[in-house]
């Protein structure tokens, strides 16, 4: 664990201490200056557990967010360089053919399949089926939000009018019940 001491003055210096696990003793790793006693110090505790978990790695399921395959799921099959990766759907399940794509055109998801580098489509299909990726994606809040957004975008003018009327009716019912409860 790390204990970071931050002093809110113009001459802000940060002293970092490490708390030894199992002990209450604190050993100084790096000391900058001595602080006046009149200054209130605030402590920020940072765990040794990393918060970020979505890494660009072989087997990571991604959502294509730009181009002809926008809105489709794919899997990283290989990493080309620091700007591009090789992805594949699998094509028979998601419709994304094997292609090189820039990282700016994909969004990393929390889902991952266990495959090797440059896995064949047959291997990728088996890994998707074993990990049940499509069902996990459909159950995620991200997919539900995208589905609701596309459904709302496909409404006609009359459908939007019906939604507005239903929302007004719901609001009036809630307002009446709240008035009864407060009275």
C-alpha cells in the first residue's frame, strides 16, 4: 500500500511512504522537505491493486465504433504495432471479417476469450461458444444502452408523440400520489 501525503500550500511537495504489510511501522521511501506544523496535511490512500483492467491484448473482445462494422463485436487476434491490431468477429457470428484496425476505431470491453496469437476462425468460434460471449454482451448494461439508443432513434414521429403522452401521464400519476402522501 502507498500512503501519499499532500500539503496544500504554494510550495507543495509530496512525500511518499510505504506501509509494510503486517506491520504498523512506516518506512520513508522518499522525503522532500520538512513541513511546518501549522499546515494541515491530507492523506490519500492508494491500494496496490490496479483499477484499470481493460488492456489491449490477444483475446480481448472489442466493440467497433467507426466504419462499416460500427456497432459490431470483434476479438483482437494479434497486435500489429502501437497503433493497430488485427481483429476478427468471428465473421459467421458477428459479421466482422479479419482486418487490421486502428485503436481509435475500437472500444475495449470487459469481456475476454482465451485464444492464442493469430488464432484461426474455427478456434475463435469455439472460444466464443465456450465463454458464451454473445450472451454476456447482451446482458451487459453497455449493450442494453446501445439497444435502447438504437430503438429510440428508429421511432417515427407518431411513436415519439406516444412516448411523450405516456411520460406525461406517468408524471401526473406520480405527482398525485406524492401530493396524497405529503397531505
